C-alpha cells in the first residue's frame, strides 16, 4: 500500500512537475574588480549601491599578494611588520529578473577573513568574528595550505537582488598585521528553473446568453497566461483566444448551439490542454414587444384603497374590469372611459391597472424599455417591485397621494421613455402593476397607456441631456448629464482636448452627476463625458473656466435670462443675439430668473424647451438658476405643495446649497448664495418659500448678508418687487411680499443690483432706496442719485438698481394701470431681451440686449472708497463680537475661545485707520471681555468699521453710525 502511494506521487511529478535546472554565470571567476588598498578607514558608505568608486583602481582576480599566483598584486603598505588589516573590493553587475532564478550560488576564495555585502546589506561573513566590523578588525584565524586556494560556497536568496543594477562589496581582513599573504577571488552563479505547467481544471460556463458566455477555471501556479479554444460541437476548427486571468468572456457566439472548450496554461513553457467542457447558448430573443401599446388592461376605478397587495404577481384581479388603452376620461381620445366617482369636484385620486405577460428567455435581454402616457402622475411595479415613478413625490405612496405636477398640453399625450433593469423580469409569467394619480381632486382628465419592449441587442448609451455645468468654484465643478440607458459615469478633463485626468463613478445611472476637484482657479478646462469604456460626448465646445480666486478683480461676464423656456422663435432669437454679441468672450456665469420651463415645469418641458434650445451654452456656461411659479406648476403661492421640493426643477439641478462656492449654508435648493471673483450672488425663492421676518429664508438671508464681504452684491429671484408690465406689483401678493419683506433687508446691507422676471416686460429703476409701498408712493427723495444711466456709489453705498427682464422667451406687450412706474427710468414692452452684466474691479455695467442685437438700455455703477475687509475667521467667531456706540463712548464686547494676541482698531468708511485702542492688553486669556473706549470730539458722525484682530486674523464688524 505504501509503495502504491509512492508510485502515484512519482507519476504525478513526472507528468506535471518535471524540473530542468540551468546554471547561469552572473560574475565569472577571475573577473575584474574595483579595489582600494591604501589602508584607509572607509566606514560603511562604501558598501552602498550608490557609492562612487570611480577613483578606485581595477584589476582581475585573483587579487592579493604573497602567494605568487596573483593576477593583480595589491599593496600592504610601507611596513612589512605592520601591514594594512583591511582591503576593499567592489563589483557592479546586472540581473534583469531575479525572480526567474530559484537561487544564487556564491563561491568565495579568501585569505584570511571576508565580509560580503549585496546592495549595502551583509549577506556573507567568513572567518570573521561576530559583532560590528570596522577596518581594524582582524580575521578569526590565519589561513594556510590548501585553504588558501579553496572556494567556499554560499547560497543567496533571489529576494536579496533587485531587477537591474546590483553591487557586491567585499572587505578582506588579515588575521595578523605581519601576515605574509592576502588572497581574494569570487564567482556568482544563478540557477534558473523551468517547469511544465499543470493542466487547468474545474472548467465552468456561466452568464450564458444567445451570443455570450463567461468561462472560468482553476488557477495554475507559475502561469502567466492561458490559451482558450472553443467551437460548436462537431466543427472541424477551433477559435482560439487568450486571457491573463482565470476567466474569459466569449462574445459573438451563435444562438441555440452546443459549444465545447478547452483551456491551456502558459508558464515558462506551455502546458497541455485540459479535457473539454460544454455549454449551450440560449435561443435568440431578438427585439420583443412584451406589452404592446393600446393593449387590454385590468383596471379598478372605484376609488378604494388597495394598499400594496394588488402589486404582487399572485394577486387575484379576476373581479377587476378590463379594457383597451388608452384608458382615462376627459380628453376625448380614450378607448376605455374610466369612472372618477360620483362627484366632479372630489374625483378619485388613484386608479389602478394590471397586466400579465410572458417571458421565455429573460437572461437574453440586455435592454428593457418602458414607455408610458400618464396624466398626471404614475408609479409602475413589475412583479411587485417598483421600477419607475414620474410626477410623484419621493415619499411613500398612498392612495390619497397627489401627483406633484398637473400635466397639460402636449404632455398629456406624450410617450415618456425610461430604461429599466432587465433583472426585473422572470422566466414565465410576469405582471406589471400601475397606479395613476391625479394632481387635484378637481382635475378634468386622466390618461394611461403603456408599452414594454425588450431587446437582446447590445446598445451603446446615448446622451439625451447635457452635459451641463453646476456648482462652479475656483477649484471644482459639478458636471451633469442624462443617458437613455443606465451606465457608469466618467469625465475626462484637462487644459487641452488631450485631457489627461479622469474622474469616475461606477454606479449605474441615467442621471449622471460627477464632481471634479483640485482644479486651478481662473483656468480653461476641456472635458468629455461618457462611460469607463468610451466617451459619449466631448469636443472643443465642452469647456469651462474655473472661477477666479475669491476677491479677484478680473473681468467677469454674466448672462441673465428670465421667463424663457417656451420653445418660441423669440427664445431662439434672444439666444442667437447673445451668441453674436459675446463672440469669443467667455460667459463666466449663466443666471436664470425663474419660469424656466413652460407651462408646468415638467421634465419633458425642460427637455424640449430648455435643454434642446441651448445645447452649446449648457456645455460651457456654468449655470445658477432660481425657480419661478411655472417651475412649481402653478400649484399656489406658498401652498403646502409648493413649500416642498417635489418638482422636476429640484431633481434636474444641483445648486451650492451647502456653501460649496461661498456664502452661508442654506440646506435647501430653493435659495442659496455663492461667490465669484469680487461678487456675492444670492438666489432666492419668491414662490415656494416663506419670506416674512421669522421665516427660514429671511433668517438665512440676514445671516448671509451679514457674513458677506465681497465688493459687489447681486440678488436675483423671480417675482419682481417693482413691475407694471404683464404683472402688477401693486396687486400681486408674491410681488408685494418680496417688496415689503425682503427689499428692506437687502437695502439695509447695500445690495447693488436686484434682478427679477415674472412680468413679461423690460423695466429698470433709478438708483433707489426706501420704496416699499405702492408705485404711486414713490418720491424723488427715494432716488439716491439723480443720474439715469451712470451711477457712482460711495460709502455707505446706499441705493439699489432693480432690473426686470421677463422677455427672454415670452413676448412682451401687456401693461398695467400706472405703467410706467415712477421708480423706473427704462420701460420697454416691445423687445425680447436678455441681460449682459460685466464686472471689472470697481465697475459694473448691465445691458438690455434685444433679440435684434440692439442694446436698448444700459447702466453702469462705479464704486469708490475702501472695499470691505474679508474676515478670515468663522462666522461663529464673528458673531461673538458685539459693538455698541454711545455719545462719547464706544463699547466692544467679545469672547475668546482660547488665549490670543488681540488688537482693536477703528477705521472710517474710506478704509483709513482713525484710532488704535492700544490701552487694551496685547495678550489676553480665554474668556469674555468688555472694553469702553472714550471717543474724541474730533470724530465726526458717520460710518465706521471696528476691526478686532485675533492672532493676526481680522474680524470686521458691520459699520456703525457713531452718535
């Protein structure tokens, strides 16, 4: 029994592990060596690979003296009774691949003792004592007789060598200072091992479709690659392919065929092919209509709460009625008219639909496309799992849940397409369950139709929206796009179309959001969008400029449009006029003033009337939008619905709500702020957010304005506080609230320009302040300047210009009683316009650019006096400083969170230092401080800044009037 086991083992070795050893000379015996024979102390540096031995002499081995057989005689010094104890030797040599060798064998001839270093590390010590070796150390014993010519053998590990250049360093030591001789020689051989490869086993085929299969097998030690051959059983020739890992995906196979395959491992030699294994491809599925349009559906239209059980495959819908699509009421084109209940003012919110369909080969499908007609909202389930929702809130859906959007116009009959994951399908019977929701109980109509198509054709994703640019900063940007198929996301980018940098997201999605970081300020970048395997879009038009550093005074161009997304020829003309006007001047920011997609802000309207209208602009204009009432589908000013974010606008756009681009965190996409150069921008929501003094938006706005230290402040929102075009700011509650609640706050912080739309007109004010009532209450005293077009703002920078531009797509024409408003200098109800704003340092200009290419109005503002000094501390730190002014005394109170050096100074509005309060201690301990500073009578009443400098960081408090 034992002999049988031994025989089997030996047979295995003979079949699979036959070893053929080969010896290669790396350093030959009697080779040439560098040497140093001057008796000096070389320390340890000479052992290193990088040591420069160029000054050392060289000679062939054997090297030494006193034996008579030396090829190179070395010196022992001038005194035969006190010879050098140590002589040094070095040799550089190359090893291309140490891992190709199983071992290295070193042969050493030494008289008397030797220490050998490989690449600076000791590897051999022969006839030498233990412990540290220096140049005075003697060998352990004297060598004589045949030992003087003997080569001693040592084995070195291949891991001690490096691929490429290596260095051996040897020191020979005498046993006594009067020794009569010294000898050194060395040879180095390497043993390579080549072996036949073992044969792969455990061959497995998986993920088999009509045209593809994935093969795998066991790993073979020493294999560098594998050969795979496959063929239809009975065929005379093999198809051969290779792999570097233990799996291979085969493509281009024929459907419904039995294949055989073998695998061969390739080591330093090639092994044998394995035994064959088999798999059978599936029947081709082709392009199959699983559910055709206008099919018959089961439906339930009695207004009952069906909970969740009705979605399941096993649910019994035998009692439900059936009818062909389109199913609904109120549009007149229904094949099956549904019931809305007994009351036309309290119609059923939810109607249910179910349909069974059969799938024979779900694994063969690569694409599953669902198209629906829905009025208003829809949720779709396949086999009990939700696969799609549209115009519905993101929360849990109940039978009383209202659609987020009221569908109207062409959207009522439009087919909406989405791509589903094929994993939703099962072999055999499948069930699609659908619930249609009304936007209101008084809705006049409902519509439903659906079709489901599956394909086994591998389809390349297509970009159907974008690219478009969001959340621009000096060092980053967010790039978004949409594809028709779920796929991963990759952005290539760089300062030329050669790119050179890549950011990816492996998540499969149709809505792609990729953020680039680590960019250089004020730099032109080019980019492409696509998948990890291919670019789907990218040319010279795909480019952007990063924002300049905060506070930069470099020129900035901004394009602002309002009330535009309607697909009209006027919208196109406004776009084309700006394209011609701006020419090669980059557009740094693209600002939207609301009512961006008519009439209900649906995803389809954004697609057709916005994204399709500005293809080149989206690729290169960083966008910062604000919402209007049409983006809320007109669901009601500050209504329960409009106070949510359940609208397409909020899923389509990514805004810097977390202060990614400066400003203060708002934690909502409804309103936000950001910095660009020396401008602070604020986007507000005048429809879907509360705006009284206790509201979150008001409180955030107050904090944001207080923290702002930029030279310019521009605020924009939809509902114009002053307008008498198509909208009336004397009667419109949204407009009145913004004027009476928000405008006083903006003016108290000296906001420079306010942009708005809503009124389909072009109206531009004087530089004004304090006009919060009806249009007839405006007085000349509310004009900060008598100028009409060219304005100068000096400290304290009072006065704001209000510019209304609601004609970037919508036609102007209608006006209200009292038009033009007394506060307005420019009034135009004949042109479609956009706003072109240029800022450079202390100068801001704004032009109303008509669709004809004519500038129909323009104004400019020049600022003089000191700029605000930016705080380098956090808002929290700044809030802990309070300044109170009295008739003759100035009180400053603050809290230090740690020990610090503190300095307090008073500046005037021109930025000139008036007083340094040197009486306070320079170094202060953690705690509360309150200082009273007497004020000289020479200080005039006016505007001043208190700057508290903590550890070199200035904290600027808002200017105060000293009484």
